[in-house]
C-alpha cells in the first residue's frame, strides 16, 4: 500500500523566523568581512627603508605609494614585529639593543581593512659597543707584621666640638 504524498507546508511563523534568520546571517557576514567593504587590495610597500645609528638605531622609510589608505606601519627587528606606528610616521627609534650586535629591520604598510604590504627590509646594521666602565683602583690598607690590616676593628670618633 502506498501512502499519498503529503505536501510540505510550513506554518507562517516558521517561514518568518527563517527569513529573519537569513537576514540576520547576511548582516553578520557583511559586518565580519570589512576587507570586502574596504577592498582587498594591499597598500603599496614603503620605499627606501634604511637603518643607521651609533647609540639607538633608527629605521627610516618613505611613505608607501597610494598611502591614502595606510593607517599604520609595522616595524620588524630580526623578523619579529617590534612596533606599530601611525600611518603618518616615517621613522622608528630602537633603544632596546645589545652592544656590538647585528640587526635587520623591516617595515610593512597596513590599511584600515588589515591588508598588509610585503615587508621591505633594510640592509643589516650593527649597534654601538657598550661603553667600558671606568677602572677604579681599589685601596688596600697597609698590613701589619701579623697579617692584621691596619685600622681594622677600630672605630674613630670625632671630638664633640667638631660635630655640627
């Protein structure tokens, strides 16, 4: 025996709920993908990246082509992100260095949508050696014949009249 086919009819409340669910999903997807709204094109890479210095090392660059969209620059030291600076900056000064050490710096442009340019590296640069500490000769008291140091174990007091 075959049973007659029953049409699938959804109640009006279920239809409205599914339409609302689809609309809410579309809104959430549009909000979750700002790159689609702002564009997926990465900004141009910064030009002329260089590093120099004797104490703190400084990294310099020229603004990226089409820099109207650039909101920040990421600065890298030896492949690790060191800092993020505003989009109108063209330099970064690195003070946290070890003396007589080679460093490689790179800079990357970033736009508001999070799109990033390739990292442009500067030629390696070395930090200045750490300053030498001044040598201070130590004073040693004269030794007595018995090996005891002169003046050891004795307290000297000023006369009461000499005290302020």
